[in-house]
C-alpha cells in the first residue's frame, strides 16, 4: 500500500466536507505514533464512530487492480487510520491483527473487504482463511466477492475451498475475481465430483460453476460438457460453449463445432460469463 493510495482517502474526506474530522484523525495518528501505543490505536479506532458517518457510502476505487469496494465514511476513516499507522510504524502489525480477532460481525466484514488495501496484506491472511469456515453469508461474501485478496494470497487449496463453498451457498459466482487466473487441475476434479453428486441427487448446478475447467479438459470433462450441450437449460448450453471456446483441447473444439448454437456469440464477445 503506497502513500498515494493513502492520500486518495484524504481526498475522499475533503470532498465529503470532513476537513475537521480529518484534522482530528491526523492528530490522533500523530499521538499514536509518538507514544507507539496500541491502546491509543484501539481507542482511536473506536472513536472514529463518533466522527465519521457510517450511513454515507461510496465506491472506493483501486486503480492498479481495477476493482471497487463499497465503503462507508466510517470504514474509510478506519482504513486510513490503519494504513497510516502501518506505513509509518510496521511494528503495529500485531496490534492490527488483534483488532481483527476481536472485531464484531460488522467490523469483521469491513476488515475483510479492505484486507487487500492494508500494507503487507499477507500479514492478515488468517482472517481471510478463517472467513471461509463461516456460514454467515455476509462475512463469507466480504472475502469472496469483488475482493482481489483471495486471488493474490490464497493457495490453491484455500481458493478451491472458497469457490466450492460459494457454489454450495448459492452465491453469485460472477462476483468472484480472478477465476480464470486461479483455475487449477484439482479444482476441475472438485467441480466434476460436485456436479456428479448433484446430478445423482436430481439437483441442478449453477452453470457458472464450470468456468475454471477450460484449461484442464480430459475425457471425464468432455463427457460432462456433452451432457451440458444436450441440456434443456439454455444457460448450461451457453456455459459449455464458453468452456470449449476458451479451451485449447482439440476434442473440446470438435465438440463445440458439433454444438455451435452459441459459438458466434462467444467469438464476438456477445456471450460472456458475466451475461450468461
């Protein structure tokens, strides 16, 4: 996290008429850094709620990674506080880790949404991984949806767990970032196993779930893609088209040629995983 990104938050406060509040926050930060006091950090973090409105929301844009996160002024103030303290005094890492560990649900969701924007974000991976174990959709979605953190810091096992759980919880798979980049052979196997279990139980599968298999097509995948192409569900046929269109496997290309209902749309970009 750079100082330029930190100044971006300052501009947000100024554009929202929060000059006095920003001045107060800067004074508190100076006091924290002078005293090197984690207690002062905790107190300031809490007092931000008295100075910044939690009802005012805006889209915080991260230009380098081309992602946005919906944020409140209170969340932005706390992010600015933690960014500034950590940039100038990295020894506060443990104090910030402890803040995350004692956060209530709302605070935890805010931490998870903004983990990527903290300096040395890898230091807080424990929070992202722990969020994969929850059954609270808002907490899980805070790390899994519109969040570049998993793509940047999760290993394959953690990423695969997140992707499968998102499907199991019937969350919006279009909001998971870096799906193509993080596709892996183990995930393809997991997708096939999950699909076969669902089909055996007479249940449906979100067609978007098939997206990561394009690079890892073998005989089993081809058999399942043929089933999708023959489905009465138009979205499943479109999903099979997109998988085969992205594949380099010659058998997949042949299968697409035999089932070319949506091939032109896929080639032209009219059909994508975002509008399937």
